[in-house]
C-alpha cells in the first residue's frame, strides 16, 4: 500500500527541529503552519497538505493562523488527519499529587473530609472555571437552590440566613436565573453582608429576583465553588488564592486523570479586522479535517461585558469564548472534526465570516453553545453570511450555561443549516436572530454592538416596536435556510424556548 503524501508531516514523537518529512516529522501544528507559510512565499501557487499523525498534542497557548497562512487564490491549505488515525489537541494540564485533607476547612462537612482530596496547582496554572476527567466535564460544587428576596437589582441580591456562606474557601460565584427562565447567569461575588445582601462584580441580565414563571420550583439561585457545597462524587472547588484544588472523587482513593484547562481558545483563524471601517481582510482557504479538540476553559463574566451580550447574554459579542474561533475568515472548512469536553463554546465564526463550512462534525459535552455565527451589530456592515453547518451532530451542550442554544446564528444571514442532528440539550436547538435592545446608554442586551454612526436618525429613536420599519434594514439575520434537521430531547432544563427559535 502506498503511503499518503503531503508537503509536511506532524507527529507526537516528532521534533520541531526536523524537516517535517514523513520519516522526520514536526512535533507541533504551529511548526507545520510556519513551514507552510515559508513555502507559500517561495513556491508557485498550488494546493498544500499537512498530514497529522494520531496521538495527543498538548496546547498551552492558542495556535493562531493569520493572513500569511492564507491559501493562494483558487487553492487550499489542508491540515489533515493521517488516514485511519485521530490527532487530538488538548488544552488540559494534568493535576497530580493528590493527598488527603488533614486540616479543618471552613464549611467542609467533617464527615466527608476523609474522602476529599487536595492537590497543589502546577506552576503557571492559576485560574480555571472548568475541570475534566476521562469522561468529560466534572461538576463544580454547587449548593442547594433557593429563592432570593423580593427586592434586588442587576448587581444586588438579598438572601435569608444560612442561604449564602459568609466564610468560604474559593472564588465564590452565584448561578442565577434572573427573573426570566430563558437565561442563566454565572456571576462573581464582590461582597457579602452577613445581614443578607450580596453584591456581584458583573451585571445580571435582569434583576436578581425570583422567577416570574418556569421550571424552577425549588429555587433559582445556587452558590458555587464553596466547600459548603461539596457533597456529590466528582465535584470540585478551586482555591485560586492558595493555588489548591479540592475534589470529592467518584471512587475511593485519589482522583484519576484530572485535567484543568490552560487555554480558552485552542485554535484561532484571524484576519485583519477593521472594526470601524467598511471592510476587513480575511484569512482564506484553510481546511482542517479529522481533528479532535478537547479541554478548553470558559471565559468568566465581568463588569465590562455589560451591553455586549448576544441576545439575553446567551453568548458574548466578539469574545474568545470558543475552542476554535474564526475571526475574519473566508472559505475555511472543518470536516469530520470533534469538539468535546470544553467549558465554553465549541466553534464560533465572528465578524467577517463568509463561505465557511462545518461538515460532518461532532460537538458534545460543552459548557455553552455548540456552533455560533455572530456578525457585526446592527448597521450597514453585513459581512457574516453564506456559511454552512451540515451533516453535523450537536449533543449535551450548555452543560455549564444551560441557556446556550446548540446552533446560534445572530446578525448572520444567507447561511445553510441543514441535515444536522441536535439532541439532549438544555435549551433551544437552533436560534436565528437579529434581536437587540436599541439602548443608547449601553445597558441593554447587545446595545453596545449597534453601529450608531451607520444607522439613520429615525432608527436611533423611539421604541423597538415603533421603529421596526426603520431599524429592520440594519439587521442581518435574513435569508437563512434551516431545513431537514433532526431535533429531539431539547428544552430539558430551561423555559420559554422551542425547537427552532426565530427572532
């Protein structure tokens, strides 16, 4: 049998000082990218191919493909799995050296202490918001649900005695369904008054009040990342201040195969973004086939996200929240790739994204959205379009943020979403939307994305309903083709959603 041919080869046993041949392969995808870049400068235009041998490739910083990596006009640069093999790119860092807890810790149930294990974080690893073992995402410790007090705003919540611990180890966050059951927030805690007032350092989508309706009969607030809540096997608490990780193992003895994510983005394709101008310069013609992407972190919520949320803060505008990100990219393809065990979104296409394709991929066990297409905000710059999501399976997304749609196109049009299977997801399988709050103060959802200098004076004033006819031309989620998708076992957690949500 003839061995497959390529311009360069990569293998886990390779060396980046090698020439990149089949017998002497490179060790990293980044080194192969650089070799291709050099070849593009010196050889006539043609298709190029890199073959990647099966095995594990650890990613400690984002692998970036830029304009010098674009394929020549009419050609493609392909990064392909070696036939019959599966290359795996993982952002996970092994956590080892587990030991028994010997000291008394505030909040930890004394009866559980003999079973809890603690490990020091490896050098250079400080904060992370997801954790994995061989089966995927591990649940962070979360307390029993409760209802907040009847008064509150988007930064302040009131609670009854005993509902929120005032002594804790770890970076405390609250998980809350703020008033309406179509969104859920994970908010860092800024301060706690033992008298019953909690203040967050990030803005909630809506006032932090009991829900007006929906499937949360026992409460809509959970306290997370505290030893008080460490109860169930597999749960964990991070004490970032002291660089320690606590875990209640799934079985007797120390935890096994625990991985913490070192990066949020494993791979990014990024062209030249001229945010305020009419055009961008995209990367073109890259293809990735048969690759697996694992173990990425989720991006934390922070105060500067106010007004940058994408519809009900289901995702964030132009932010590094995905394992793989296309930001100003054209004619790029991901085929037969797997995106799994991530704390955030699987893949997103941001800003200028045209004629890109996902074909035959699998997205599973993700903390947020599976696939996101997010163009520029309302205005005249309509450049996120003509993309394809086809023959792809999306399952068990939204495992950390259950409000996340599985496939989400916002301010993105003329796309084809066809022959996909979406199932076992906590919210809506497919969303196509241009929804926004036209708030000049920047407090409303998506309001800071509006390109105010590009919209007419009539579009800048009045209520959403009154100004619909003047505002509609600046919205871009039109002419999308959503057909022949198999959608089942959805809306398993949240309320007020559907199979296909068009707004």
